[in-house]
C-alpha cells in the first residue's frame, strides 16, 4: 500500500512541476505559433484588424465589434514582440508587433479560421 501512495505522490508532483513549467513558458510567450499562425492557449485562431493602426496603442474595435471580435487579454508581463495596449473600456489587450489581437466569436473549435478575410479587413495573425 505504501508503494502505491509513493507512486501517486510522485505522479502528482510531476504533473504539478509540468504545469509550473507550462505557466512559465506562457508568461514569456503569451501565444503559440501553429503553421505560421498565432493561436491562444486553447488553440483558437488569433486575428488582426486593418482599421487598427500599427504601433498606435489603440483598438478601433469597440462596442458591437468587440462582441464579435473579443480582444485577447494581455498577461501582466509582456515582452517583445508582444506589447499591451489599453482599450477604451480600460482593459489590457495583447498586441503583436504593434497590432492589437482578437479572437472571432464564430470560431468554435481549435483550428477554426472563419474570420480570416472577413469583410476584407480581418486577417489571421501570422508570425
């Protein structure tokens, strides 16, 4: 019985250590790259909006736009090529190479890219 308890404790500690390491990686790189595209930790596609001027520190997608295109929240510590902007509502939004980042409400599972090319102004964020 004692051996089973030790194995279970060891497995729990290994899992906890792996989670800590994943958290550290996430802090340094808030998004992941998949096939040259940026995705969030759930594998959801991330987009940019042509109306957002690069390096302006401003999102032009507010109100109803933000309902369909939720802003990617910025973590507390962001390092280049990422940055954080302050939205009109005061929330911190993640930007990549100066462009604010969003997800798309109609993307329901990892890998969906239904927003790419939407109205010719929304595009998959690429590395």
